[in-house]
């Protein structure tokens, strides 16, 4: 629980820092989108699964910086040893990977419930809109997992 509180505090601090301009010439986010889910999303054994997708956001200019923060609470399937959270462009598992895909070893026994966070940024040029998804993938699972709740926050500046 303390780890979850630290992660929430960190993500809140990041959002606040991004929303408050550092100087008169700085530009805060021009577009912000937040999507959450509370209906369970099944993760079929070791298949990568989209658990949350942002809405499509207008880029609004030629070059933009996009910041994506996503979180999900996952009850892992039997025999799961690790989970890989990813951010992908678009709303499918075939979208371009943004950032890295690092497997996180479980802190609880397989079948337990744990939070998974990821944050990425990227510069996009010559696009009219942007959309991102949070995906999760179990490693070694012999049974389905279930994402219980979560969300994705996308900011374009």
C-alpha cells in the first residue's frame, strides 16, 4: 500500500509540474484526456491485451510533445511470474511501442492483485491526432488474469 501511495503522489506531482508553466515563455498542455475503467478486462494467459485506450486528441500544430501516464490494478493468473506494461500508439496491440517494454517481477504470489504504472513521453511531428493504449502481458501464466480498474492520462503540448 505505501508503494501505491508513493506512486500516486509522484504521478500527481508530475501532472502539477506539467500544468504550471516554468516561465512566461513555457507552454503547458494544450489538450488533456483522461479515460478510466472499472469493468474487468480479461488477460488471456500470456497474450498482450489492451486494458485502456485514450480518446483521439487533435495535435493542433506541426510538432507536439505527448505525455502518457497509465495505471491498472491487475489480479494475475496462476503461475504468472512477471507482467509487462506497455504504451502503444493507437488502440490495438499492433500499434507502435512507445518507450520500453520491461517485465516487472511480481511482488505478490501469482493470483494476487498488484498495481502497474507506466509513463512515457514522445515528440510527434506532422500528425493530425494522437491516441495511445495501455497494454498488459503476463509471463508464465497458466490461467487468465483480470485488470480490475485503471486509466490512462494523455497530455499534448
